[in-house]
C-alpha cells in the first residue's frame, strides 16, 4: 500500500507514531508516517445513503492525499445493528471508522441490541439531509395531498417502503407524517428495506406505493424521470428538486436525517485525533463542498464534546419515540 506523508491526518499522526507502531506492530521509515491501514465500514447495502456518503468522502480523502488508500466495506443486517456489534467487537482497533446516522441509533432499540452509539468513540457529525416522499413516475398520486387522501381513507391499503429498519429515519419519517395528518402510526403498512438500493428496486418494480428516503441517493433517477418527489421534509425546498415542503403542502411536519462517523471504543487518543483531523480536512475541501450541493446534503460538521452530547440526546429522543410506538 502506498503512503502519502501529507495533510493534517499525517501531521497529527507524527506525534503518535511511537504509540501506533507499537499498537499495530508496523515498522515505519522516515518517509512513512501514514496509518498502516484505514478501513471505513458501511452499515447497510451498496447504493444506500451511508454507502454514498462514505464512498464520496473516502474518494476525496484519497484523491487529496489526506489519507492513503481506505478500504470501504459493507456489513449488512438489522438496519446497522450487525455493523454496530462488529464495531464494539473491534475495541481498541485504531484502523477502523464507521459511517452511521439516525438509523443506526434506532435499529439498536428495535432489534434489542445492547450496543449503543454512545458506547463507541465519536469522531464527527458531517451532514444532515432532508427526506423525500418518492413515487414511481406513473404513480396515480400526483401530489402529496393525493397520497394523504388515499392513506386516510384506508391506511392499510397504501404500502410505504423505507430504506432503513424500524427506528431508522425512513421509518420514523412516515410514522411522524402519519401522526401529523391524523393517522394512527400503528396502522401504517410499512415495509423495511436494507438500504436505498433495495428500496429503489421496490419502487421501480412497483412493489410499494411510495417510498421515504434521503434524496441524495436518487438524484439520477429523479433527473431521469423514473421517480417523482411528492414532498420534502425540511424547512425549505431542496435545491434542484421540484417538490414542495410538507408544510407548504399542508402537512405540519419538519424532519431531518443526519450522518456521522464513529470509531471503536477504547482506541488511543492519538488515533482519535488523527481520524478527526482527517475528517476536518475533508470537510474543508472544495470537492466536499461540491458534493454537499450535488447530493442535497446540508453541512452539519461538528466534533468533540458537541458531537458526544448530540449522540446522547439523539439516543434518548429516539428511544422515547420508539417506546411510544411500542417498538422499544
């Protein structure tokens, strides 16, 4: 593997070289100050929001020599719970990061896992993203009002799919939308898919009437006219998307998803600092700023105690919401 002795990642790591060498058992020369190996775990299938965010960030870090080559791999199962268990089992490993977000918080509760995001090493919150209500191009629902009318008339007759397990953003969003229009969320006919790729297949195959997901992973299909967006979930319209907000459409709800990066528990302070420094340098690149616009992501970069407290707050809020729904 090639080494790239440049960037904040490597500057921070110089001070930690002795610790990391002893931890990893790697001999380093004067011109080799990079990490021995860096891996990025993605807790859902290829094509999903976590996958898109991880691979976009990793490519920029590699291209800008912020890191050496980063191995990206997918660990699928139970909405991220399987990946979280693996992260916990890699305690002390200084070479692993995991992309995650709201869905991983919720899946821990709905799958009865003891692994909590607050038990891992927090690195950075990186983006927020609106959800969209998506339908196939030839759907009979022309507006979100059409969908709501059919939904209220017979909730079980409208099948909603989401690219996350119960407790994830694609599940929480339609449940809160149902509540906002006076539908008992327990009557919602919701089908969970393990990532955006599987959800896209279901949408295009008309196995579901509508899907709820982040917009970034469907830009190509939206632009090609294969999928229509009935409404977006944020406070403002999404750039480049011809769809109203829910509030504009008469549904009193705002909802935002988010994504961040964790490391295993018990890693060294030096390794944590190096990882945070690399993500901070990524955040400052023009390529990342362009990716935010291209994918409809909102910059939400925070690290340190602020991200730690954010994870605690999210864990408590999601646990409370799912308890109310009888799912935790």
